[in-house]
C-alpha cells in the first residue's frame, strides 16, 4: 500500500492547492496549500476555529471546497465522496467517536475493512469474519484490546473507544489517514503509548498520516513536519522546532 | 386453562404478523431515517398482487413468489426512487406527510379503480385443528408461527452473521462513519427497502386469509405495526418482535375475557402507557442518531 504504485511514480502523494472554503463572509479555510509525501507524517496545529477540521473535511469530500484542488497520487480528488476516497486508500478518524456501539470490538474492526473484500455476491456469501478475522485479531493485539475484543464497543471507556476508532481507520491498510485529534479525551498515560503505536503503524503499513492535535508534546514528537493554521491560513510550516520557535505562532497560538 | 393457552398461541401467531410489518418499520427507520406511514398499504398491495397472479392461473406459492418480486420492484426500489430519495434530504416531516398521502392515495385508487369489496383469500395452510390435552390449536396458527419465525430468524442471521448484514447494521448505527469506511451506504439502504417489501409480502400472505383482501385492510395492520414498533422500541429490531407479539396476545385475552368491543383499543392503550412511562420503548434505548 506504500506510495502511489507503479502507475504514477513521479506524482506527488497528497497535494492540497490553494483550498478555500467560505461560509458567507466567514473564510473558514483561506487559501491553504501543502503537500504530503509517501510515508510522511504531517502535523496540523492551530487554535480552535482556525479551520483545521474544515480543511480535513474539504480534503475528504465531506464538504465541497469553494475553490482550490486536492490531488492524490496525481489524480484530482476534489469533491469526491468519502466512499470513492476510501476505495483509493484514503481514510480518516473524527474528533468525536465514530465506533459502532452495538457491534463487538472485533466486529467493528472487521466492518472497517470488509467492503474491500471481493464482489457484492461474494460479500453476501462470505464467512462472517469476511476472511479478516486474523488481521482483526492482530490489530486487537497491537492496540492492546484483547481482553475486550468480544464486548460491545459502546460499553467501553472513552479512551478504549478512541483506540478502536483509530484501529478501524487502519484496518483496510490505507495509504493516507487523516487523524482528527487522536489524543482528545485519551488518558494522558495512554498518549505516549498511542504515539508509539502510530509510529509503529507508520513503519509497518507505510501509509502517510496527517494529524490534527492540540497536544503539542504529542505532535512535536510524532511529526517531522508541522503546519500551523490561524484564521484559515497557513501561518508557518516546517520542522516542529522551527514552527514552535516562530514568533507569529507563539503570539497567535502557543503563547509565551 | 385450555382457553388461555389457545388464546395465547393464536395471539402469538397474529402478533407475529404484526411483528413482520413492525420489523420493516424499524429497519427503514434505522437504516434510512424513514417513517413509513403507508406500511399497512405495503401489506395490502401484495395481497391483491397474489390474487391477481392466482387469477392469471398461478398456484398460491408461485403467486406469492411473483408478488414478492413485484413488491421488491414497486414497494422497494420504486418507493425509494420516487418518494424517499427526492424528499429525504428535507428531513423526516415531509416524508411522513408523503407516506400518509401515499397511504390515502393507494387505498382510494384501489377502491375507485378496482373494488371496494372484501375478496376471499386462500390460506396457505390446511384448515382444521389438532388437540393436545384439552387445548385446540389450529394448523393456520402453527403455520403462521413457523413461517413468521423462519423469516425473522433468517433475517436475524443475515443481519448478524453475514458481511453485508453487518454493513447494514453499521449504516444504521452511524452513517457518516460507515461512508468513510468505504461501505456503500446507498446500496445498504436499498437492501433495507427490499427487505421491507418482502416482509410486507409475507405479512400479506399470512394475514389476508383472516382480514380478507380489501382496500382498507392495511389500516389496522399499519397502525398495529407502528404501535408495536413504538412499544418495543423503535430503534431495536427485537423490540418490534416483542411489541407485535405483546399486542397480538393482549388483544386476544381482552377480546375473550373482557369484551370483543375493547379488542381494537388494546394496541392504542399499550402504546399510550409506553409513551408516557417509557418513551424509548420496552427494549429501546434513548435515541443517539442525528435526524
């Protein structure tokens, strides 16, 4: 699943070009451009209301940008539906929990990848685990969820559900994952563990991540490249130390 | 004692038919956010379709299968394309009004265009009854229970044990997340409409020998399906089953021990009690989904 495959060896992986999204007079995203390479982890920081999630939604087809383009592996994906994007190997997590509360943890993981298994009649007749049982068990082990694997996801703690949410996004072995505040609501003692999991996943599956997060320690240690957004614009971008030391970023977001 | 058991068995059989229609109700609500107030007419139309195919020379079983196909095309795909798809984005209320209108339209069209009379309908089961101890149980009740039970169990197995069934559950629980995970939400919703159409056709086959095929036969069954769904819990398929059976049994008991005149009020009273004391339904949970 690494990179764009043989078809477009020279193409940029994800390229966001001058994306804008306005709601009336409010410019939620105001001309944002950046690129993500294969296997790269990019962090997006910025105060609440700076347009980070709107940017994610514009990339992922949840909303249509007012103007600008998003290219993935040389193909324009602007305005494509989440369904079309997921078929191209693009996944995401949301700020809020998106697990299927009545399904077991294991079934949540299976349902997250099953639509990639074969044709429609094959899926109608497929075994209940869709041939994904082993992969689901590996992910359950990887995320330390074995003792709760058979419980309904909705009965678990917020932090555990957050882990399931993230594990689900990685079940189809996506090429690009957009993670929206993966640490929000997670017990601080789990944050380091979560970062280690993401780094391991990045190495194991080779996908690229774009991560929105307010936990600065988490993002600075996870992401070799960081973008700071303020009022819908990119204020600064570069290695975490550079962005952290940027005076404008300090004034607008990080404080003194 | 014999009376009581007899009443309970035949009540469960009648309730199982309500449950089939109620199940369709809850499935449509969970997967598509649609409340279908023409559910009763969705049972009435296949009944007439079966009579039509019989008049054309088909035996009952073939007429039923053909009616299932016709129901899937007209009440499944047609209903979704013509009424639900254009209106769903405007919220629940326009669809409620549209399905109420559809209910009136279908009844009036059939009454004016075909017949206002009640037409006899062949029973798929042998007449007569058998006795165990001093309890008489009719073959029709047993047959109804077996067929309805088979349909309900098959549906539960499909929803819980197949990849597609699980995807349908995922769509019902969280549409946005399902989309992002690559589940074809539109197709899963279409499956739900097709299943609802088949459930209605089965209910028609089972209920019409008693109700007779009449343009307004759907009034009672539509209402009871709606009440059954609310009583059991609108967001629980198990709730629809419980609600249907509860109504069927209590109707029989009240009809026998109190007065047949009060029989038709049972579902309404049960519905009011549940709405006041447990609005989420007996097995329901507080609604989490956005409407």
